């Protein structure tokens, strides 16, 4: 009876077995890296906006407080995207002829809001409340990064559930005094975040054991 | 196990029949795959099962589009056909491992004629079973969340839930069963490779045979691996259905929260598994003329196992009722002593008692154990009975638990039935394909058995090399 296979196929078959195992593992590794990559999380990716608004200029340069525009951030679920009137409180006086601000003037003239592209978009099944985070001592910078250094706004943190849970499991690593919430450059005194964090958890009555209950975020 | 499992002697029919030689065994079994063209009957059977499988596909598609609302599950009965079918199919799968692992270690030669087929049946049954937990998820496309894998949610599955234990039990079971079946097939695949005339078949069997040459080194390793796998598979016979029973016992629902569940679930699994082996082998041996391999002796042995495990199951029902009464727990007593035998599902309960406890008692009579038709009918009744048992456990308990104001009836919808019968179509279609492309009886072990029966003095020819 003639041979069915050429002897070289012995090597090939061994290779294919090992190759198959590695290919399967490789696929898993690649998909894991993909879901954590900026392609999926949009970290560091700049979206097209109707107006080239610079937080670096307004916050870092001019020193405008976050709450001047995001008025409801301390008490409401949403921080509040400012209405065109807020922009015009300055820009009716300065840079009032700038071509860059034409969409803002159009918005005021036509009484239509500026359609900003949402940068931090949580899934609909997640309940997030800005107010409680600020009241209990989470600074803007903890989630939004150095927004005062961003010429154009991008997401600094992945906002994955893993990332949320990291803080909900160990809030003492991130919590800060209420006076320092809007301070972009705050560092814990003496570098001892943990001692301060544990004290603030006591003072602010934060129920750490309940922070990871499903219904805290999925309501 | 009964005395019927000992080697045949004297007036009992030997296994296999004595006029077989090593050559004729190989010819006879391999010809089913290689020589005989597929018959009219095969085509009709395959078509029917294929159509049924299409029904499954339709039911599943509608389910994915519309969600589990198309099923009959409504508060308070949130577990319905899906869980019933899952437990039923997993149970059926148990015969394969029992036959291949435990009977091998116990040196029961008669297992040789049925182990290949039973193992294939196990695999297909587990495949059907595996569908249902996925289908019953609200969002089946994220079924992989059941597995512990590094994810961006920062979460592990809930280790305290028996549902995650199920995932491990069933996937382990499926993997070990598949490996066991495949390792056992390798020498037979080589036989098919060497005997087939068709180039495509030669290549396909050649790849699957993984370069088997029948050298004594191959045989030595094969035999060692096979025994090791048997040892590994043995605990699975007990563990898988134990864990499936935990789905119920870990909950506090009356009628579920009972320590008798694991042992009587395992017995029930073997009971239904052997019933399914009989349901399938009786027509198979007749159609393909395999009465010489799967003899009356086999049927009788399997009947005895059904009788034994059936009585364990009956004892389980009895102890469940006794313990409910003995516990004096009003909810448990109401559930087991009132709701089941006298409640709105009483007809289902009494059908289950008839199918699982009463009718199998006919197997005490030798005529029923050796008459293929009678045995076939009994095996089907047992299968129905075991499905009803799971239905009673799942549905009756949920429909009438602690609070009478929340009691409600449950009925499967047409989609529930479509999924159940569709899964049978999938199962049968896989079996029809299996019968056409792989040897239904282990040629290797048959040759070995013939060689041993001939008194060990034959020459080591025709590929029947004694390992």
C-alpha cells in the first residue's frame, strides 16, 4: 500500500499542534489587549468639536474655576455643559470678532445649543452622580486627569468597570479634603495619602464595605 | 452491579459470539463506514433529525431576537424547560463515562461492545445540555462572563453560586469525555485509514489517526494513557451530577433544599443514561446486523443496571418524602407531601412515579430483559419519566413555595417545546453522522476480546497485536 502522507508532514503535523495552541493563546492575548487599548477605551483620543475649546487656556492660563462653567457639578448627577450664554459672558466683550468663535455667535443668534461631542460617555446601565463624588472628596483630577493642561479635551482614564472598582474598593488611596477638590496640583501633605484617606473616610462617613454593591452603580 | 456483569459461561451467550475471528470483526465493523452505502432508512432518519434541528435553530433565533419572554417562564416560576432540559441531557450523558471508565477499571468485558457508542452519545448529550444554560441567559451573547478570565470589569464570577460550579463541572466533563473518546478511537481511525479506498477518506482518517502505526511502543503508551484517562474520568461520574443537583440543594426553596439530592441525582443520571443507550442501540444493532456484537447478554446487563439504579431513584423519592415528614418543616411537608402528589401538577408527579418506579419493575422478569422490543419501550418510558422528574422538581417547587399569595402555574409555550424537540433533533443528527463516519463499536477492543476468547494462542496477526 502506498504511503498516504509524505514524511515531511510529520514535522508539519507537530508544528500545527503546537502552532495551534500558541495561536489560540495569542488570539486570547490580542483580544485582551484590544479591549484595554485606546481603540476600545478612547483614552487620549481627541474628538472633533464644533469649537476648538481649550481647557489649557481657560483653566491653566486664565485660572477660571471649574464651577464657573460646570455649575451643577457639586449637587447634581451631571456636571452641566455650559449654555452659550456662559461663553458670551466674556466673549461678547473679548475675541468677539474671532472666526474661531463663529459657531458660538451663531448659536446665540439662532438660539440653538452648540452640539458638543461627548467625551466621557458612560453606558446607560451605569448610574453616576458627580455631586456625591465631590461631596465625599474625589477631586476632578482623579477622573479627568490634568484637564488644565489639555489644549483639546480627551479622556484621561479608561472609565472601565475595573477602573471604577479600583477606587470603590480602596477609596483611601484617592480621597482628598473638600477644599482641594478643584485643585489640579494638590498633593497629600507629607506624601502620606493613606493616613489622610482613612481619616477622611471616617470624617465623611463613607461606607466602604457597601461601595461595591451592584446597586450602587447599576440601579 | 449485579452478577450478570461477570464473564459469560455455559449456556449464556458469549460476548461476542464465538464464530468471529479477528479478521471478520474488523471487516464487519469497518464495513458499516467504508463499504455499505448509506441506506434509504439512514437518509430518512437523518432528514427527520435535520428538520428537527432546523426547528431548534428557528426557536433559538426567535429567542435571540425577542428574548426569554417567548418562553413560559413567569414569576414565580423563573426556571422552566431550559433547566429541565439541561439536567435531563446531562443525566443522559452519564452512561458514557460510567461504561467507559468505571466498567473498564472493573474489567467488565461486556462494555467493549457498547462503550464507543455510549461515549459518542455522551458527547452529543453534553453538547445538547450545554446549549440550555447559554440559551436561558438574558443576554446569551455574553455567556463567556461565566468563565473566570482577565476582564475590564474587575470582576470574578460569583464563586458562591452553584451555577459557576456547573460551568466547571460540565466543561471538565465535556473535555474529558471528548479526549477519552478520541484516544480510544485512534487505533480504529488507523484501521479505517488503512482500509479505505477513497483518497479523501484516507487523508481525513490519516490526519485523525495522528500517525498511528501499531508499533508496540504505540500500544504501550496507548494502553497507559487510556487507563489513566479512565482513572481521571471516574470521579466525574459522581461529581458532575452532584454539582448539577447543587443548583437546587443550595437554594432554600422547599423541595430543593435536601441532602438526598446528590446521590439520587447521580443514580438518576445513570438510570436515564443507560435507558438512552438502550433506546439507541436496540434499533442500531438490528439495522446494521450487529446482534453478534451487542448480544442479548448486553441488553440484559443494561436492563439490570436500569433496574438497580431505578430502585435507588425510587428509594430517593421515598426518603425525600420521609425526610419532609420527619423534619416537621411545614413548607417542606406541604411541598413534598401535598403539592407534588395532590397539587395541580399531581398528574405529572404520578406519571413520573409510574415511569421511573413502577414500570421498570417489569425488568425483574427475564422475558422483559431479553426481549428487545419490550426493553426498547421500557427504556423510552424511563427517559420520559426522568424528564418528568426534573419537571416536577423545578416547576412544582417554584410554583408553590412559601407564600400562597405568590403561587402561580407554569406551562411551557410552543417555543419551549420547539427547543426541547429541536435539541433531540440535534442529538439524533449528530448520532446519524457518527454512525456513518466512525466505527460504532471499538474494533480494537473487539479484536482483543476475540483473541482472548480464542485462548491466547493465536498468532498476532491482522493488526490484532496484543498490547
